[in-house]
């Protein structure tokens, strides 16, 4: 099982939008999500605003996408 807490905290702590997006990309790539799921989320990140990236990171962590099945 992969704990994504540190990656989420990095997203939340980032000040600039670009830093938040980069941290979210690392969060997604570090998860055990399926390749198709990762690609879909990676396409969504550049379109999000800062508060949306924060919310996405929390939802991604809590949804279990980072868990190895």
C-alpha cells in the first residue's frame, strides 16, 4: 500500500500555481493507479486553478487511487 500523504502535503504547501501542478503530477505518477487513469488525470491538471489542484490532491489520496490492489 502506498501512502500519498507526503505528496499531498507538498501540493498543499506549494505557493505558486505551477509548483502546485508539478507536485500534483508527482502525486499522480507516484500512485498505483492504472495507466489510463493516470493519463486522464495528467491531462486535467494543467486546466485546474490552484484551489482545484488542492481539492484534487485530497480527493485523489482519499479515493484509494494510490493503493496497490
